[in-house]
C-alpha cells in the first residue's frame, strides 16, 4: 500500500533509518560515571520524509448538492511562493471558490512541510553477581529539538487559509529508566 501511495505522488520520500551499536570504552569520556564494565549499547532512529501532497478544498457546497467538503478550489494563478513560511505557506490569492462547480485546482497540487526527527537511546548493563544485572537507560526523543510544522489550513476562505498554526511533533523528551534483571 505504501509503495503504491508513493508511486501516485512523485517526489515523495520516506526514510526510516534505525541503528544499534556499542560505544567503545575509550569513547565514553563524557559518561565516565557509567564506565563500570562493558556493555553500553547505543541505538538511534532517524525518520525523515518530504512534504506530503495536499489538495486545496472549496468552502461550503459550491456545486449545490447538499454536502460540504467534497469540492476543490478553482486555480486562478500560481500557487507557489518563493519563500514558504508558517504565515504564508502558499499563494492564497491563486485560488477562488468555484460557483456551481466542483473546482479545477486538481488533487495533490501542493506539498506540506517536510518532517525529520532523531531519537537516541543509551543503555548500560551493570552485572550484580551470578545471573543478575541492573540495566540503566537514557532515551531522548527528538534529540535535536527540531520543530516540525503542521500542514497548513487548506479550506479556501477559512480564517487560517494557507497558514501553519501548530506543530506536528513534540519537543524534546528525556526518559530515564532502570531495570533489575534476574
């Protein structure tokens, strides 16, 4: 399903790159207080994707069939702007509400902002006798605290039409954990 969805939208990319490894003891200078013994697995995930296709919707019931949210806006100009930003992601003046019509702007005309986030985990296993150990974990989600914007409002005539008013991802979160293994 994902492959066919990406095929329908040229230029769409989705990357998920996980990795797990061990940090050599000589590289653990910053974590000197955790350097008792070996076994320091490090894991990380990178999720990156290009902007997703979006369609500009007409406001109300322009074809007079008794329903809302089915029609596309009319395209009357160039929808692209040279410097997209949260206040003006696309040219809102390039659209109009259709009259007695379903709209002609087409599907997937524009793209939402791209998205990327990196998560990191560090783990330390400390042996405590025969068959027992204490596992200490540090997990950091959105390590670089990168802001990923929500898609812009796409309903023509809405108060926030063409504007991004929210965040897609949460800010950095840090989680500590300990587990006794026996």
